[in-house]
């Protein structure tokens, strides 16, 4: 999931699950790769660069997809919650 070329290559190599025009199905884990790769091929820029150049820049907004290492110190750490204990079946 962290290798753009591996993910887009796997998606490109996948055979359609339905005849074109009859149905579709996208998954939350692959939709961004599929759309992002189309944008990259059409524009020659990554989604992050397009967001920065076309949206954030003109608005003067600080929005990133692919945060530069120099900005990492400004980001809060995310603390994952502890695993939720499994509930026991009280009927058993």
C-alpha cells in the first residue's frame, strides 16, 4: 500500500470483473491509486502537486498530500488506541 508503482501496476494488470459499461466496483484502498494515476498520466503531476499548485497555492492554504520532510515537525503524533477487548458471549 505504500508503493505507488506496485499498486498502480497491480490495478492496471487486473482484468475487469464486469463487461465494460455493465457495472463497476471500486474499493476504498485502491480508488485513490486509480484516480491519482489517471491524473498523473493526464497532467504529468502527482495528486499532491496538483492540489498544491491548483488549489492550496491560489488559496494560500497549507494542504498536503505527501508532506515534505521539512514539515514533519509541525505534525501531531497520532496515538493509536489500545486494542478493544473482545466481548465475551454472556449467553454461553
